[in-house]
C-alpha cells in the first residue's frame, strides 16, 4: 500500500523496510493488547484488497485518544470506501467499545483524508503533533 507515491507522501518512513516491518509489528501489538486495530478492507463482490481502516490509540497533546485511521490503494480512492469504513469504525467504537470520543489525525495537506474526516466526525481543530508538524484533529463524542 505504501509503495504508492501519493500514500508515501504522507507516510515517508514507509519507504524504509525496517519502518514498514515496525508498522506491521505495531499493528499486531494493537490486536494483542486491545483486541482491535486496522482491518483489511476488501471489495465484497470481487474479494479485492482495497486498503485498511480501523481503530488504534494515538497520543495527542499528552492524551491517549482512540483514532480512526484509513489507507486505500490509489485505484480505490474517491469511491466513498474510506467514508463508509470510517463511519463503521466510529459506530463500533461507540457501540462496542463504549469509547467516549473517537478522533482522526490528518496532515492538513492531505485534502482527501481531510474530506473523509470531516464527513465522519463532528468537530475539528488544528494542533501540532509531537514532532512539531501541523495537523488537523477531527473528533466525535459519544451521545
């Protein structure tokens, strides 16, 4: 997935094999520790891999927040899959995990992810991540 130049624009470390292996280990650790993580997204009729979407914990300004993350292969972007999967993750977080808040962290230059996050969340604000990079924080609170 991260071989795609557009995806690596926002995840440049994924071009390094050791970083990619670390990302895979991190995902497996999420399942072991929390029982969930990023899920594979397949096309229902064709059993075709489209990307991933799921829930992970991320540190935001000193607080550990449950985040909806999503990555889709280039040919499958722009069809609403990320929005559909993201909404399902928010529902799962509220209904099954009883999470009080769910967020998405987006690079403000990633306009496609910004559009998805604005569709699945109700609030938005700018912040600076722990590496000093500007980010947008989108979130929804359980009703």
